[in-house]
C-alpha cells in the first residue's frame, strides 16, 4: 500500500483534491475533520487545562481559542502537543483498516504535513499549490476570516515555495478545475501499482 501525504497551505485547494481522490475510490483521512471531533470530545479537558476559559458546553470554543492564541502565539506549540498525538493515533487506525481492506493507495490529508514532519511517515507527498493572490482571495471569502487572522494563520505555515521544493508532486490549483483534476489524475495513475514502504516502517 502506498501512503500519500496530501497537503497545502490554507485555501490552496486540498479539499477539492481530496474529493477527487474519494471519487476514485481511494480512502482519505481528513486530519482537520478529526480535529473538529477532538474539539468536541477527548481533547476538551486537555485544552481547557492548557488554555483556561476556551471551552464551553463540553466543546472547545474555536473563537476563544483563536483569541487566546492571537494574544500568545507561543501557545500553538502547547496546542499541537495536545492535538497531534491524538490525531496520529486515529491515523494509525485508518491506515490499518485501509490495509486490511486491501487498499493499494491511502491518503492522509494533513495541512501541516511538512511543518510537523509528517512527510517522513508517508511514501509520497502531493502538494496543492496556487499563486499567493489567489490563495488570499479564497481565504478572505471564508466566514469570520479577517486579514489579521489570515496573516497569523499563514505565519504558522511554511512558505509555499519551500513546500513545492519538498513535495514529490505539485498540483497547480490556480488553473481551471478540469485542468487541476487532470493533473491530479495523472499523478495518481503513476502511483497505481507501486509498492510502498511507509506502512511497514512507521504504522504497522
């Protein structure tokens, strides 16, 4: 089984690529979705202890947490130390299930793949990338997003140029949707039939 790390900075089109992979019958693990579950589950008391006053009604209040992190950006490290091990455990379960079901390809969709060293745990990486002006335009269309909040979020992410240099494959999502999907399909077709080593080395 080949493990693909799908990544890209905010508003670069990861979700579009993930949807295409699912259409092709490839199992995809969405790390962001898992974080949302954790913020309403086991991570709540841990985050409240680390960031008092950021939870309510047995859930993490994302606005309060964002405000706390804006005041103290160093808190991102504490938050990651709580969340990342929990996500990694569910990723392992996902990959074992995919392997048991005979999947030849499996995808981990992780926004901070390179920043957290997750690229060392997969066989290949696929980067969603678009020009900075397109990225910014897309991001600012999101509910609740402001230029200040966007700048803070982007400051936590490696530069796109650095990611492009590290990635096994790059999909330019600034093109038309059909062109973007053709680019991704071409990459996936190249990976079909390969043998991966990451599962046995890091996840078995």
